[in-house]
């Protein structure tokens, strides 16, 4: 969520911070701010709004280093200028940026106020600035490291923080507990960020901090240590980051760019993983011996939002192809319900960012109870990727738009590979393995076709313009179409702000059919499979109540059944959901554009959900 960036070195920090914040803004964007130390003085600039507003507001004389910057997604206090980070102590000596939640903030605030400290914001973060200052005043701290350790020993909660001090103008002290922080190593300069995206163009050498770790960075290097001042040893890693992938290029928005990238992102998910000889999938990163993989009896998938819906499809793929009972559940619920953890269950955690706090907590809970967890993750080196016992990187490339698109389809592709892999160790026939692998290889071309058809006909855009005017839209599907409907509704509501709800088709008559009227359009998944007739009956029931229908199908449906049909290419039935998801992404996109929404940064949301 909130983005953090920091710089120490010979250059002026401000342009580097602004550039970093621009790259991080997708994580949170209700307010932004930076602080630099200029000739021993703290200079702070904050705005309520976007990084572009901050940039426009920045005077040319805003020079100096080190500096820290922040783009916020508010948890405590409205997105006002006062609540924007950095937060400063009363003497104007210490500045702090923070990602996370200080859970005992109220208690700390009361104590500090009793000592005469005056607060200028409603945030939990401001307590940290005052605690660091108090460490010098009354805690006996002599340097910034000591002061930050003193402050954090009093803090309960999650944080990634960066702190500067006018009395120690050669350094930034950072700390991580439950919220990502990484260091970037430059030539006689150092960077800090909450996300590697902020470092693009500066360095590829990074050090990921672990929970409970702190670091001091100076132009000359870094030192890492723990809250009780024990030094820790870190090995830098090399970031393999495609700079071009993070630019919007010729596209109007990242969302439509990322939809269009899916043929390539799926190719990357498949690269090097198709074992033509044995008609199986080669997944080197799972870190499971054949024997271990064979001993699992069940699969349980955990994720949040789109990752959970991709998991629903993953569970069906695994049941279909590996014949192992498999279920998917939202990680945010799982983590709090004292789940029974079984040794013969393979747990799969799904997260695009690899930082999703609820999914991470579920992984940690599972591991505490002896569960074996693998990850399906996009961001290499992210917290979940490092926490799990093995897994599959989807290699979708940077996903900048808040709404997941290419990460969704690539995750389902990863599940198809996992299902074939587990299936071929059990009773999936070689010909069946081959059928799925061939189907996967054909997907990129079929997605091109969907995108080309839309360019030619504009059908989806026309449908989107129509249904965007309605107060609500129903998405329905059966079996594999049901998670597609869930993801379709989610995409639609999050970028268009039009209410959308997904239902399993057969459930309509148990309640929501009462809503059906000429005012409520239904978007229905109607693949040409063994359930086609059932789906047709559902459409007839809606039509009998004069409900408008948009069908997603492999062939044009009659006017009695649907007002509009979006015709898509047919894959293997198990893989059809991947193709069906693409027109629903376009539907959401065009609806958002028609309603002039902030397509890549929908209100109230942020990418990479690192707070509860
Ligand atoms: N609690 C802080 C930081 C919020 C955050 O990390 N969001 O992702 C605030 O409300 O400012």
C-alpha cells in the first residue's frame, strides 16, 4: 500500500524521490510528501492528492539530501495535508515515513501528550517521530540507530519506516516489521524503498530486509542489525526488472496495456516448463521430491480478491486433472479461524505482489502448524516468495494497474501446469497431459484473436457503454464459469464503481432472480461444454422475466436467449476460463473509460495490500 522511498548521496534527493514516488503511486495515492535535509535544516513538502501535485508544488530551491518520500493510502486519519507523511517531531529535527499500522498508537499518543508533546495529525505514524525525538531527549540515545531502536521497542504493530535526523545528516535509518523495506546499492549513494519499482533506473543491486531488521544507510554503504543491536549478515540480490514494462507507452492506461500484454505474459509463464517428452509440466521451483508430491492427498489454495478467484479455478483444475480434492479460500478468513492444518495437504498461497498481508499471515500460521506451503507469486524476491517452501513465479512482469489482469490469467496458467504436474504423477494419461499442454500453448494466439476481434468490431466496448449506465450488473456462470463470473464482477465494480454481483447460475432461483427486471443486465458465461443446456435454461429463466442478457459464448446465441453475444475462441474445457476472463476485463475497462473513472487508480483502493 503506502509507498516509501529514500535517498542518501551526493545528488539532490528531491528529483529522485519524486521519480520513485511516481513509480510507487499505484500502491497508494491519496496524499504524498517528501522531506530533505538542507544545510542541517529539515524541509518538508506535503500535498493532499497526487504525486504530480506534489511535484508541481515543489520550489526549485527544494534541495539537499538525504531525503525520504511517501505516497499514502490512509488507515488513520483522512487524506489531508496534515496527515500526509513525512511526520516530524515538535522540534523539527526528526522526519519519518511509515507503511503499516501502529496498533498501540492511542496509548503511545496519550503517554506522549502527558509529557507535553503536541500532535499535528491524526495518524498513528506521528507517534514514531515523537518517540525517536524522545529517545534523544530522555531515553539516553546518542545516535539515530539507538533512537530508532528505542522508539520501536515501544511500538506494537506493523511497519516499514524510514527516518532522517538533522543531527545525523549523513544517514537514513530504516526498519521493517511486517511491511516490506529494501535497500538499493548505488555508486557512493544508497536508496531505500518499499518496492523495487522505485529503484528502476538507479540500481539492480538490492538487499531485502527481514522482519525485525533495521538498517543504517549512508552514501558509503549499509549496515543491518536487529532491535537489540545484533548485526545481521545480508547478501545483495540482483533485480531482473524490465524497465520498459513499467511504462505506459502508447496505451491510454496501464489497465488496457496489461490486458493487451496477456499473450506475452502467458508465454512467459509457460517458458521452459513444458515437458514434451513425458507430457507433463516441469516446475523446478516447487522444491518437492516426487515422493513428497505424491504423498499429498489434498490441496488447499489461499489468496485474496482476484488471487482467490484464480485459486477457485486452480482448485477445479487440480480436481479435474490430478483427481485430488482441492479447495480455495480467502486467506483473510482462513488466518483467523484456527484452521485444521493437515500434513498431507499441499497449501498454495497466491499473491501477485507477494506482499499481501492477509495471505502472508495465513502462510505464517500454516508454517507454525507444520503445513507445507508453496507460493504462486509474480514479484520475484517478495516477502511471500521468500517465506514459502517453494513455488511458481508467474513472470507476468510489472503490473501497475490496481485491477489485476495479466497476473490473474498467468496465475491460472500456473495452476494448470501444477495440475498437470500433480496429475501426471498420479493417474492422468499422457494423452490427457498432452491435450492440456497443447491447449496452453494455443492460448496466446487465441487471446490475440479476442483482442483483434474487439479492435475490428468494438462489440465489447459497445456493450460496456450500455451497461455502464445501469445501477447494477449481474455476472453468472456455472462450474468453471462461476469463478470467471466472480472475477468479472470484481473487475467491473472496482474500476467502474457500478455495483456488480456474481452468482453461480443455479443459485439465481434461490434469491437473486427476484432482482431480475429490464433494468438489471446479466452477463452470462455460456461455454460450449457439457453444461451448455443447463446454462441455456438459466438464460431462458432470465429472459422470461425480461432481463437483458449479454452472453459470453463460443457461438452466437439466438436473440431469444441473449441481446448480445460476445463470441470467443474455444480452448480445452479446463482452460476456457482463461479465455473467458479476457472479454470481461475489456468490459470493465471500457465501462470505466465511458464513466471517466480513474482507470488505473480506482478510488479507495491500492495495489499490494500490505495493511489489514
Ligand atoms: N497508518 C499510516 C500508514 C498507512 C499505510 O501504510 N497504508 O498502506 C497512515 O494512515 O498514514
